[in-house]
């Protein structure tokens, strides 16, 4: 192999010989082909990587560096510099501009990252989430409602959805449960909407022309599910490929936008949508990620519409004709990961950058883990808050509205969620059941962890309630939710804790709220929920329009319960509660109720 020819520059003192640049044959053509290769790389990389064409996006810098680097790689290979070293000086000479472009891109990104970091912007990072510190638990968190407490976590809900899909003979082996699932507040109850995907690549090839046939709704309170078949099938999803892949569809519609992870939701008419959060960097060029709006994507047609955060917070937007567009049904805009990240900024940098490292006075952070709570027709992210030392105890809780980002901190001391999980699992250690992540509920005025205990197949077998402040002493388990709550109330009494008894709500114009004497109530059904099976009898919970009370009714007392529907007018009668006293509305459920089922006239 010949060595590259080098000569002395001469005429002055030099550190070494300067190499002679020997171009390969048809050097100009090789350069042109390298440019063409870089252009092709740019197109393919854009189609695959889908970077936003935005200086605030990290992916953009990676994309630019890749394109320039590809020119150098193509020229190196086309010039055969890998086998003929004498052409290496030529490659280096022609690569100076691309190399400088890559270096400048990296340098610009590095400087922008440093300037945008908390070191220079600690106060701004601490203010990225506004947190109300004077929230009152007993006032804001209503008494837990038996009929709407979510009993399933995400893994259990997916298991229920898989069993539902497996029971549909026409879809067996064609479709699978997708990772895309979202907990929303739907028709007055917490549900998880679970999307579908294709079972494998072959199933995608045979089914993609028609699209996905529907989705599964899992009721988180009664552990039941329903497959919703759509007349017009879902064609835009994260399970697709090529141009109908959701993120590619969004990128081609909005080349410069930065998006968070889209959420799969349904509106009040069961129409499927993707909620794509539109992101921005609010501190410097690369720091302080936050939402500035959403792009709403119709999962069937692919039609897109933009809404800003002010419209989302007020719950509606105005169309071109001034008509209101309802946005109240949208529940999940901010992801739990973004919210916990922003709260950690708030808790870490409120006292300045150096305080976050040295004195750490007042520094606090979210615990590892979070759950979702349905409240006031919205979905809230819940997480515990602990000190910087994270000593397995909490100093309070954080509730954040996932649509508006309203954040409330509730100060109280108690056990960390992981400690509650261990305590609950210890109560059923013989069965080796696994506890779900705790939910924070209000039981008789006491902050309480509620957990479901599930077996290896993700089926819920039991329930546990653990007092937040006294988790070592007050912890119970029950086969049914009612039994668990009853055991918990007894444990509170046995430990000398006060039981909060709220007065019944005042009567409204409909007259549906029951007077203290326990007289019958008549009204239209606003909510009917199927509960657990107790002693072989199905339990239903019924709420009448204008009332906050749920009536617990057993099929042993009333035939035809399964025939009742929302909107029907019924008369509900009930007997007195324990010791002959009518139960207070704070108990939410009225015991031993009976309902008169209307008889439908024959046609």
C-alpha cells in the first residue's frame, strides 16, 4: 500500500510537513453524490425521527448533526479513504464546513443548555408551578363514595380489558390491548379508556385498511368492562405505521410544534380522540418545559383542532360563529411525569440554587409514585410529598388538576405510600397478594390510604384501608369494600379517633333529598352503578337527580334491578340505620333501601 506523498512547506520553520491533497478520480462527482446522500439521509431521518423544526427542541440539534455527519461519512466511503489513505486529506478538506457546522451546533446547544439551567434560573424554575399551601383536607376532599372509589390500578385495568377483548370471538388473535390507556371522569365515574393495537405485523397488514374496531372502557369502581364497537373505525393511532402513525400525522400537520405524549380519551358521545399536549420551553432556550395548549386529533378522521390553555381552563372555546365548543370532557392534558417534575422544581429551588445543594432549608420533593383521583368532574394526580432526606415519611400530599394544573398542597405527617403498601401486604402475607399504589381518601374525616390487593393474575381479591398518620396501629383488610370500611370505622373508634358526622345536605327544589325521618324519595335516576355480589345477591347504588346521596339496594329486596336505566323515575324506600337511627348523608350510602321498578307497557 502506497503512503500519502508529503512535502516540506519550506521558507519558514514549521511544526511538521504539510500533506499534499490528492483528489480521487471524478472528485467533483463524489462530492455531489455525498451531498445527495446527505439530502436523502435528511429526508429518511426526518420521516423516522420526526424532529420538530424548532430551536427549542433537543431532537432538532441531533437531527442537524446527523445530516452534516452523514455528508462526511458518504464522502469518506465514496472516496475510498478507508482503503486508500492518500485520499484522506481530500476528505478532510471538503469536510471542513460540515465539521464546523456540527461543532457549532454542539457548542450552541451546550451554551443554551447551561444558560437555561437552574444554576442561573433557580427562582424561575421554582415558579413554574403555582402551589396553594393552605388547602384544607377535610374541606376539599369529600367523604369517600363507595360507588366511585377506583379499585383497580392500571395493570389490573389492562388485565380486565384483555379478558374482555379475548371474549370477542370475531377479534380473537387479530387485535391486542394497547399501551395507550387513560383514566378519565366519564358519566360521573372514574373509568379507564383502553385502546387497541394489532396483534403482530401480519395482523396489521390484513386489518390496517379498515382500522381498529373500537376500544374498551373499564369501570375502575365496579371492576367491569365494556367493548365499544365503532361504526367508523379508528385509523389514526400509535399502533399504526407510515403516514397514519399518530406522531407522524401530527408532525406533518405541525412541523415546528413540540408535542408531549398524546392521551387517548373519549367525549361524552363516545367519540375517540387523541389529546396531544403542545409543549414549549419557558426558561431560556431549553429549560422550563410547560404546556401552551393542545392539538385535538379525531382518531377516526385525523382532523385536528388547536386549543390554548386559557380555553382548556375555562372548559370551552368559541368557533368562527361565536358558538361554544365544549372542552370540559377533556380530563388529561398534563402528564403525571411533567407535574411531578415541575413540583420538584418548585420544592427544590424555592430557596435558591445553592440552598438546594447545601442548607436544603425548606426543600421538599414528590415521593416515588402517583395515582389518579376523580373529583369535581375532573381527574387529579395525587402524590405524597417528603423532605429532601426522604426518610420514608411524608410531610403532606399534592393534588394537581390534570386539565388546569391547579395544584394544592395538604400539610400532614404520616407514612409514605411504600410503607402503606408493605403494611397492606403484611395483612394478607399468607396469600402473597400485591397491593396497588395507595389512593388518598377521606373516611370519616380521617386521611386514609385505600389499596386493592390483587393476585398474580391481577384480579382484585381484597381491600385495605390504612390510616395515614397511624399506619402501624390502624390498618384493616376486608373481602368487600363495605366490610373493609366497616372494619376501618371500628378501628378508628377503638383507637379513640373522632368520627366525623356531617349533616345531610339541604333539600333542593326537586325534593329528592331524604328528610331525617327516612320517608320515601321519588325522582329520576341520575346514576346507577352495579357493585359487588354479597351473599349471592347483586348490590346496586342509585342516585336521584338533585341529590348527593347514593342508595344501596340489594337484588334480594328488589326484583328487576338490572332493568333500571338512567332517566327513569322511581320511588325509593328504606328502613332505619343501626340502632334505629337514619344514616347521615356523610355515609353516602343509605342501607336497606328498596326501589319500586316501573313496569314498561307492552307494545
